[in-house]
């Protein structure tokens, strides 16, 4: 049996046309028990978060954010920051840049869930570490000007993710036929995409 209690409250303050603030608090409690669970574990997380929307000029939109977390089991970073920006370079060009720090504690099923029958051999790993990451994204959009009934947009985007202790499924070193959860010490992904989108009345077509 898995149970979760989740509570979140947020507020929004419009300080001016150039600045909006949104603070909030969050509490989450996970608990589990049963014949396939080792013990009766519980994890409680507390968080305070705040974000803002800043418009210093008509062509700039900045959205910074920060999250302060406390876990009953894992040591979260003192602050988890993020920032998203949009620059309207011209009537036809938009540039978006973003960065976020990531943190994920293992779920209870990854830590304490044991499931063995004729078709499954899954064992939780109570020694799992929390996962950390850095993520960056960028995109440049261009809309073909001078079209009336048609609308054509081309977007070039890219991403980069760097994980430490990524949580994944692997095999138990002591018994290769048993699946378990492991930490991947270093894991990186990077990529890009070129997308084309064409709109005409109620018709939309895209290729990437």
C-alpha cells in the first residue's frame, strides 16, 4: 500500500507592470507498507519556493525562480535555482534561453519494494542516492513575414542535461537475474531539433 499526502499553497503579487512575484510552500508525505515492502518507511519533504516575472523592457521577459527544500531522509541542495528568458529580437524573431538545477530523491518503491513471482524479480535498493542535474535549453523561432491566410514558423532548438547519480534500473551485482535500482554516476544528454510549422485556417502541418 502506498499513500501520499500533498499540500501546496501559492500567492501572487503584482508589484507593477514590470514585476510579478509568486511565492509558495509545499509539504509532501509518502508512506508505504505491505508484504512486498521492507518495513513501514516514510519520507516527508518540505519546500518553500518563489518565482518572479520581470519585464524590464517590452522585448525582454525574465522568469527567475528558486526552491528551498528539506527532506526527512535526503540532503537537498540549499537552493534549487532556475531562470527562463525570452527575447523578442524583432517582429519575426524570438530567442528563448533557460537553465534549471535539478534534484530528485528516490521514491519509496525504488528503495523498499520487493516483488518476486514467476514473472518478476524486482528488488528495491535502500542505498540509493538522490539524483542531481543541470539542464540548459535554447531555441530560436522565425516567423515568415508578409503572409496573410498562411502562417509559417521555423524553430531551431537545442538542449543539454548533465546528471549526477541518475536513478535507473539495472541488475543486482550479486544475482544478474534480479532487477534493482541503481545510481549512474555520470550521465549526459545533448541534442537539437529543427522544426517547421505551417498553419492555414483550421489546418496545421509540421515536420521536424
